[in-house]
């Protein structure tokens, strides 16, 4: 398990799947805002890649996020679009509704940075998030990510186009304990 100050990132367990399906992916609004495509229901028992991890997939690494104090599942985290040639990747996370607003996002981003820069030896990490996702913007910036641009009207979410913010962090600019 990779450990932060308050959360740990571990492999997906079978008993995580029903909680994640119900609390994250069956929520039409949350799922529509978090995914790059339209919401669609997940059939129980399906091998949907958002829930069931394919260990052979080299382009992404998915984690379940748990509280260090007690081991309670609080969400998911992913390093995706891993490009070993250019040594870059994207990161994302999804916190259960009951776990939002508690500072977990900042810790998850910090642990993903450690994984990307130290464990994987990447040079650049990138985040794309909706411009009104203040929690993710704050978590990214507290970890040293810099706003590199706004992609205007680039996300179709529940009947409207929304702007996305592009943030980047380079290995040489990363400060492991920069959380302000």
C-alpha cells in the first residue's frame, strides 16, 4: 500500500466494487461530471473497467483509496494515459460523497505524485478537471500543479458545455510535502 498522511492507495478488493458502483458510478450527476463520456448504468457483475481492474492494462494503474485510520474505503484514484516514452501520465480521483470536503483529495494527489515521480520515474503529471471542480483544483494546486490553460467548452456535461482546466506538474518542480 502507498501511504499518505491520511489515506492509503491499495489494490481494488472485491468488496470495494458494490460500494463504488452505488456511491460513485450509479450517481448520474457525479459520474457525468467525472467521466469523459455520457453516463451509462453498470450491470452488477460486469467487468466494467471503472470497477474491475485489468492487471494486464499497462496504460493505467487503478487504486482504491482507504483511510489509514481504520481502513474505510473513501474512493478511487488512477494514474492513466501512462506514456513511458515521454514519461508522462494523467491522474484522477473520485471520492465517495461522504468523504468529500475532508482534505482527502489533497492527500490522494500527493500519493499519486509520489507514485508517478518516485515509483514510476515519470517526468510530467497532468490533470484535466471541470473549471468548477474547486476541490480538485485546490488539491492539485496545493501539491504544486500549475494551471497551464483552459479548454473552453470542451466537456459536454448533462446538457451543457463546460470549460476544463489543464494543470501540469514536472518532476523537478514537485515538492513532496508542499501541501499548504
